[in-house]
């Protein structure tokens, strides 16, 4: 049974310094900080959500800044998301190349998933990021001073590195509703719910990369968007019936989540579209104040004392 995955929802990574992360994704790349909260599994660590104006699923990049918690650097490799790509408008790569180089970022020109022009670079934590020129009708966030004709539209795609692709492809196509849209040496490209930015996954295989190890500078998981709770529960039951280990439904305040590992070892999440980031802040105020889930509010004073100070707008 195939389930109605709508596209990518968000990508979450483990990073180091909180202020360096804000300076890069909010200020250099011009994404909106749509939520400043804490890691629900460790309230001593921030959880930053970046995206478009309202944090639409498919535009969201999130980070856990773990500096000071003795988390070692991770190892990029098999069983991990090794590349996260964002879409930018046609003819904008010159602007981005210049902007990033002016900030001391080493930029490389590349060819992306479907032959589009792209540039690649590493963020302050060592995560590999790509900007891909493509037609994308989503509206960018312009509150960071970057013009609409250059602003990031949202996630374009993610690249999963695995040892062998067959079982991963079988899960994506047989259960999650993806279809194979292109294949090449060492690569399988899949899309779901239309071949558009924000709905594409690239599987890399046979790279000879070592087994991945989670840590600073690595992607923790990729979340796929699913419409609602009923569909999520149906998917959970289907995965359990096929022998996958799946978490219970977890309340992430802005969406509900289940987590499971695909056969290549990459951690996947299925996250609901609702209720969204305006559930506890008005749209104009998103990202300005530290927001805590109700069960953490009694500990606010202690939590705030333990978090690093950051400048935010």
C-alpha cells in the first residue's frame, strides 16, 4: 500500500555554535528564523527552525547547536543525508557566489540532480550545502534584505548515501509513493507528488564512503510531509507490518512525528502539515522569542539560564 507523502517537510542537523548558525542561515543565506525553541529531547539545547515567511513544509531547515556539550564531530558517509540542496532562481548563482565568497566561504561550481547549474559549500559546522538554479514558484522570504529574484525558495532535494540502493528504492516506491525519475552511475533520483523542487530525493550508492557517524556537522534526519494524523497512523501500521521499527507518534508542538530508519540506515521522519508555526506566535512575530512547549514552561527560568545568549531580530 502506498501512502500519501506530499514531499519533503524539513531537514534537521547537529551543529556547533548557535550564533554562528544564526549568522549563516538567517543572515548570509537569508532564511527566516521561524521558531526559536529547544530540543524536546534535551531542553538545554536550542532548536532553530528556518524557512520561508511562515515556515511552510518543504522550506524548513532546522538545527541543534550542541557546542559545549562534548559532542564530537560526526563522520559523513553511508547511512546518512550527505547533501542538502536549496533552490534559487535562474541566473542568481553569480549573486550567491559573490555573497558567500565575501563572507570567506569556499564555493565550488557543480552540476546538480537533474543537470541544473549549482554551487556547493560547507556551512560553519561542516555540513555540505548546495544551491541549485531552477524554476520554483514558491515565494522567498525577503525580510533578510535579499531581493526576490535571488532569494532561496526552500528545500530542493536531499541526497542519501547508502551501500546498496535496492531496498531503499523499494521502500520509497512501494510504501512512500515515490517514483524513479532518473538513474545514472551511482545515483538514483526519485520524486513524489510531481517532479518539483522540494519533492526530490537522490540516492547515492557505491561511493566507497565509510559508515556514517552522527555528531557535529552531520544531518540527523530528513522529514517527509504527510497530510494528517490518520494518514500518519496508517503509514505507521504499514511500516510495522513490514518489520520496520517505528516510534510512537510524538508531539513536536508544530507537527506530529513518527521516526524510522530506511534499509540503508538513514533516519526518516513522517511529519504532519498541521498545526504549523503560528500555533504559539503570530506570523509577524515568528522567531523573535524563545518558545517552549507547555510541559517545559514550568522550567523556563532554568532553561533560559542554561542556553547560550544569541542575537536575534
